[in-house]
C-alpha cells in the first residue's frame, strides 16, 4: 500500500497561535483555541530521522559500553509466550524503545538514538497460524532511528568503536521510516494508560479484521510505542517504508514542522543540530529527565563528566521553550534565527542563546537564574525590540526551580 499523500494544513500563523507555556508571572499565556487543539491525534513522517540496524551476538555488549542508557533490557525475557497471538501478528508483550545518546570521551553530546527491538519469530505465529514460529538461526537485531543529517558520520563513528565485536551496523534508511503520533488528545492520557488502538495493531492496512496477517504468518509486527522520553510526546515507531503505518487517518497526516512545534512547546530538543554536536552538556538539555541516561549501568563513553555533574546537584543552564514578542506583548514571527544571543537587560550580561526557532516560538539554552528571576528582562542581542519570554513545561520537576530559589510564581 502506498503512503498517504493527503496532509493536514494549518494557517501560517498556526505555530504562534497556541500558547500553553507556563510563565514566571502569576498569569499564564492566554489559552487560544486553535486548529491544533481540535485536530485530534496527528501523525508525521519524520524525514529528519533515518533508520539503522545493529545485528549480531555482541550487539548488546557493544552498545552497553558505548551509550548513556542501559540496553540490557533488550536481552531479557518479555513475558509469557502464548500459543495463539492476537491479530494482527504482533507480540502480546514487547520491550519498549530506549532513548540514548552517544557522547564524546569528554562527556559532550554527539548523537541521539531511539532503539527498538523487533519481535522475534517465536513471539509471532508461524506460517500455519496455529502456533508460535521458530527460527533457530534468527539473528539478534536492534533498530535505531537517528538524526538523518549526521547519518554517515554516525555510522563511521560506530564502526570505529566496533573493533572486534561481532556486530554488523547497516544503513536501512531506504527500507524503514520513522513516524510520530502526537497531539493534545494523546498527551492528556494518564501516564499508565496506553492508547488501545496503538497498542494492539501492527503495520499494514490498519486493523487486520480478516486475520490474514496472523493466518499467513507474515512478517507483520512493527507497532507504535509510547515515546520513551515523555508521555506528552505521544507515540513513536519505525515502519517499512513501502506501507502505511496503522492509524494514519487520511486527514491526520501532517508536515513534520508541526511535530517540531509540538516539541518546542514541550521544551524538548532532538537530534545533533538542536543538541549541539560536540558542545552540548547532556544534563543541560534535560536528557536525564527524558530517560536517556542511566546512572547505575556502569561505564560508558563520557560517563565521568555526566556522573560528576549529576552528583554535584545544580544545573545552572537548561534548555527551555521561549516565545518572541514585542514590548507590548505582540508575537514576533520569523525575526529570530538559531544562534542569536539572549541578553539580560538588567545586568547587560549574556543569558544564553536561541537554540531553535520556528515562527514566534523556539528553544533557548538559558541560565536558570536569568530565565526565571522576573519577566520582561530578556531580549535578543541587536534587536532590543524583540523580547524573549521563557516558559516552564509542565513535566519539569519542581526541584529544578528550587535549586535556584526562583520558583514562586509558576503555575
């Protein structure tokens, strides 16, 4: 089945009409009704991400010593096996994705990876549809979606670390694509409640009501997973590029820029452009709170700086969502570019810089003290008329603000 070509469209000002940030003043930004808020679950093909595959008996050992997160769960049993699996042909239990990063030896960010373990044959029905499949020679596979803009250098870096490890690292970007399913109706669900439809279908023509995938023992089994970073980000998955993923409604597929806006609202950076490659300190980009770092897994590349910074306690700079406005509060669109410096007008000192910009919104890496001391003191260097209003996402732990004693006015 060919991918759907119908896209959900929004007005140009869409990315600046929805104001859900929590500001340091006693009042929140006005809550405007938008097309986004009433659109229901949206889906975006993430062209900014590519898919790679790790294959071989040393895959977990190799990645465990390299990445910031604990990947040993991929080697653990996944619940009880059943003789009759639900239709379509997806496992009754599966390991959720793992979000992780590859760092420099000095602990600076290089690349992020979303790791997925595909269902093995014994977790699916055989070709007769009467019992679990068996394939004693089936290789151990892990897939990962990664930043497409640095794909070649990431593959080169991984192969340099491989040495004599029995693991193959392949570019399968032509065969698989990464998708995100997100929106207000998904983010409002309770943390422990899965979306039933997403949890019960694999890839193919939606729900397989005729049971053909199970009865034929086909290679279905790719499915949506909760985004491993935050519940409010929705669902994520990789799917064969030549088919349409399940739950991709005709009028709900939308441009990836809308997913970028959704992430900006939540204060989440992604990829080696938004998380500056070779420069970013992972904890300043909130990677620990985004479930990308394990502090008890043992050694990995760059661990020393991460552990030292974590145990020191206070992170003085963080990535935050920001809004660009005039002196009288009107939104300023397309006037700010990534890399622009943000100045604290009270002290005249640099408060941080703009990391990502989309319309009148963006992400900024700001000193916490300057960002949340009081409102109206931040502006773009060289553009005094453009003010910067930082926001605090709802998912932030309260102790992040208590560390700086500037938290009294947050909602």
